[in-house]
C-alpha cells in the first residue's frame, strides 16, 4: 500500500521535503514564457532537470575540446545506511589526497598537468541486500589520466576491487550522464519497480550539505542567469495568467478561466504506480546463504 504521511517518521530534511512538495505549484504566464518558484532541492525532478541543462550548457564546450575523453567510475565496498555519510567523507578525503599529490607533482615538474576532471558523487540502494553503493563518476581528458586515476584510487582504498573501477571512452551521451541525478528514485526488485522512501531518506540525509558535482582545474565562464536575476526578471513582467497545480486534475489550472495548462492525462498504469508502489519501508534482506 502506498505510504501515508502519518506513517512516515520525521526526518531532519522534512522541511525541505515539504518545499519540494510545493515546488512549481504556481506558474505565471507571460506570452510564451512560464516562470515559477522552485525548491532547488537535489531530489526534485523539476529542479534537477533545470540544473542539468545549466551544467550541460556550461561544460559542453569543455567536453567537446577533449577528443580522447574517458569516463571513470570509482567505487568502494557497499556499506550500511548508518555508515554511508562516513564512507562518503572517506571517499572525498581519499580523492583529495590524490588531487593534492598530482598538484604537487605538477609544481615539481614531475608530471605535465594536475588532475583535470569533472566529478559527480552518486549513491544508490541495493534492495536485495539493503545496503548502499556510493561511487564517483568522472570525465577526464585522456586514457592515460583515467588509468592512472584508477591505480591511485586503489592505493587509497585497498579493499576496493579492480573490477569495480571502470574506465571507458566517453561519448557525448556518457558525458551528459555526469550532469543527471545523483541517485535513482525508482528501484527494481523481483521485476517490480518501487519508490522506497526510507532508503532515499538515508541517502539524502547522508549527502545533505555536500557538493555532488565538482570540477577540478577547469576554467569556465558563467553562461546562465543566476536565480536572483531570473526572479527579478519575473517580477518585472506583466503577467497574462496565473496557473495553480491541482492534484486531482494532475495539471495546472487557471483559477479565473478554468483553463488547463498541459491537458496531461495520467495513464492507468502510472496512477497505479503512484498509488501502490511508493512505500516507506526498506525491503527485507535476503539471507546470505539462501538457496
């Protein structure tokens, strides 16, 4: 059965979750443009799409200038939810040790360049074992840097396995994956798809206040308007219509005219998913020695 608010324990992020609940509930229309207020939380699908588009616009010229760019995945052994925040902290510290070492070698003219990379932190939940998989995805300019980074990572984390550290050429699609969500909201177990709120809350709390996307030694220019500039522009516009989200109609509705903004009609399958597959509890672990 779908989760009810009364059944969900309080989280230190409860206020932020409610901000996301009200994200973009009011849209103002001026000509062909729509403006709204956004929660800017990293789990919000609307805000993530906006942030992804901004990052792609900002860093696409950099990635296009790297003809031999490679995608690197760096992992550590899975951990429990209680250890997730500490594990992420250790991963960042280990990576920073590598970055500082390369910078020092560059200053001493022992290497041609410091670490040049775009890095994203991700964390996913394994529903079968009920543990968590934090990892880094990076795009680096060339294969040599990718291979050297993998070796350096394993020197920092000897318990990590070589096969868990992936290096492959980064095409445009792979590079753009770097700018998407830092965790998957939907998980699959026994061929069924669920949104499990408890594991997601564990991930969100563990990552709270931390940067999930970082650049290293990449000069860039800001090519998108700041949030403050966008808000100021919206206030100057003469508004043609105001649309408010109505959950029962699954659409934004102009309260004066009754006009729907999108005329979207959820499919029966999607309605069933929302009503039955959003659950709070974590799945039960499978026995380690089960047949």
